[in-house]
C-alpha cells in the first residue's frame, strides 16, 4: 500500500525550492499573519491557526497548523527550510526512502 507522505519545510522567508520540486516536501510559511508575501507556499494563518503568536512560539505555529488542519496524510513530518532529511550521500530523501526507513522504525 502506498502511503501519502508530506514533510513540511518550515520557513519565514523565500528559499530556493528547486531541489524539492516533485517531492514530498511542502514549504509552510510560518508567522504569516499580517504579511502580504505568499511566495506560493502554504501559510500558517489559514483555517485553524495561532500564526499571530509566532513571535512567541516560532516554528511551533506551523506545527500547530499542521496538527489542526492536515487530516488526509498517512505520514507527516517537519524540517527547517535549510535542513532537509537526507541520506548518507546528502541526497534529499524521497517517499520511497522514507517508507523504507519507517518499516523498521516508528
């Protein structure tokens, strides 16, 4: 069975997403309340959110947004916008890599 996987890359600014195209990584703009920029990313100030508290909680506003609003994903993860999940050769992990790892680990 193929599992639906999304890894949310938390960011507060634009970053180069070229290496993430077509992957399980989804940029999430945290602390987005009151900001006009979208960068084409998901924003943590939609639906159920605490985006306006980002100055106190930082990336946790994104984690709260994921917890409250992402319901149709089998495997959810987070990472920093400059630090992805990589293998020993510094290649960004894809859905197959993650599924293989999670067969042996929770």
